[in-house]
C-alpha cells in the first residue's frame, strides 16, 4: 500500500514538475526534462524493465497534455530507454557515475531528436512537403544542448543525494570518485 | 542468452502493450480513464502552475529591478562621463576663445607673444605670484608684461626658469607699474599693489583732474612694457589738501584667482 502511494506520488511529482514547474523556470532552465532524467536513472541504477514500465505509465499520462497524436510520447520514452539500454549493455561494463552521466546525455539527445523527427513527420503528413528551415534546426540544437546541460546537472544532484543517503545505492555503483 | 531472451521478451511485451494502448485509445475505451486522470490532475497542475508563475514573476521582478539598478548605474556613469566631456569641451572652448582674442590683439598691435598656462601659485602664499608653464626656452625674460585677456595687464615676469616662470601680479605690494589715466591730460602715475587686496595709483599731482571709472593703462615708460595695456579703472579718489600727491584706488577687470591662461608680450615684431 505504502509502495503504491509512493509510486503515485512520484508519478504526480514528475508530471507536475514536467508540466507546470519546469516551463516556468527562468530562461534556458525551462528546457530541463525531469521525466527523461528519471527514466534514465531508473534504467541505469535499478532494473531496465522497471524503466520500461515507468516509460509506459509516464508516457500514457503525458499523452493527455501532448500536441502529438496518441502514442507518440509513450513510443518516444520507450525507444529512448531501449537505445540507452542497448548502448549500456554493449559499450559499458559496469554502473558508475560517468555511465549515468553519459546515459543521461544520450537519453536526452535521443528523446529530443525523436520529438523533432515526429514534429517534422506530422508537418509532412499535414503539409505534404518537408520544410527544413536552418534557423529552426539551429534553435532546436541549441535547446537540446541546454536540456542536456540541465539534465546532467539534475542527475548529478540526484546521484549526490542518493550517494549520501542510501547504502544500497552505493553498492550498485563502483566508486569512481573516491581518491586512492 | 537468457538475458537476451528476457530483453526480447520485454521488447515484444512493451511493443504489444503500446499497440494495445493506442488501439484502446482510438476505439475510445481508454477515454474515461484519461478523462478521470485529467480531471484529477488538472486542479493540482493549475495550483502548481500558478505557484510557479508567482515565483517566476517574483524572480522576474527581482531581475527587472536588478537590471534597472544596473541600467541606472550605467546611465549615471554615462552622465558623469558626458559631464566630464562637456567640462573638457567648455574649457577647450574657453581656451580657444582666449587664444583667438589674444591672436587678434597681438596681430593688431604687432606684438610678438607667448601663450602660457597657469600651473600653480607661489608655494609660501606670502606673495601674489602665479607660476606659468613657459620659461627661458620660450624666450621669456624678467620684466615682460603678462596679460590675462585682451590687453588686460595682470602682472610682470618676476623670475624665469628654463621651462617655467613666476609672474608677480599687479596687486602684490612689491608690484610697481608705470601707468597713465586715459583722461584729457593723460595723467601719469605709479600703480602699486595693496597686499593682494587691490591697487593704488600714486604720485598723481594734486592739480590733475580725475574722475571715477576713468580707465588706467600702462604708460610705456618702462622697458619691455608697451603703452596702452589696460590695468583697470578708477574706483575711488583720495585727495588730501596737505599732501603733494593724490591717490586713486584702481579696480582690475580681471579676477586674479581665476586666471588659467596668460599672454606674455615678448616685444614688438
């Protein structure tokens, strides 16, 4: 029961922060993506399947507030998690602080790219032609860069909090920060 | 292998789940759940959005205030810089006016002259002396007349160094200048300083008829000092029957405390 309440509260917190807190943050900070940070964190630190479940649940909830056709957000989150997992399994040997940061960067870039591609696809379906404006692409790249930066900052904060508050968490990671 | 199978299973499961969800959404089976969710979360989102908006506004207010303060500071600095520029411009204009007047005066009278800048006053303050930035190297000699404005005598060179000179002002008690009054009889006398407070014209015969506001100029009887340089005008006359001479207080047209540039006449061309 307590676990269920915790999950509901966490889901609400993520939805609220993504929809009503982050967009009102000053200037470039409004590009922060707490949901994608959370999903990557779960995929790297906990179990991959848990991240997939969270991606489906959060995606489903975000669909109600999305301008894209139903399913876009779920597909976006799930594919992002799959790509991160694939890279993690094939390129990284273990879980560390640096792995987490690289996965966050990758997850952010993949998700943003997918959203941009979806946007172009929808425009293409509606307009019948592809409008590739250089300035829009530059702006999208700039926004992605800002999101990467703030997501990395957020994941560092989350990592630091967990690192200092959970022994189980410490056991999962190899300590790459400790001085020998 | 087992892990791969597990992953494949998960992929297949999630793909099926997504397709199912999309399907259920489009046949509107999911709609009541979606509506309920939106209805439940909307008030929370509204409150948090308003709260974020309020905090954001406060931040913006603070930022705007901060920006205004910065802008204000920048503008103040700009004003200070412009005032400085204006002051420089005014002083340059004043200097320019002075130079052009002196030039026309010297050209009209065919004088060889040297413009010098006042760089100080005498250090002991017992004498009414100013220091100018021209000296021997500029051809200056002791005794040369120094003027502050068109033909207004303010003193004579007292001491000459290589690159600067000391000018004894006409109101110093050591100063003596041969002068004449521009009246009908061209009365002559000696202008002496009064301890920096003013000037007196002495050695005026009792028989001479003087009037207040008569202009007093140099007589030209002194070496190096041409005639006709204005010294001042008669302010008051002291005539005692028992004395051989009468005296006149002379008021200069120049404020001796505000001399910045001087014109030194070196002689005729």
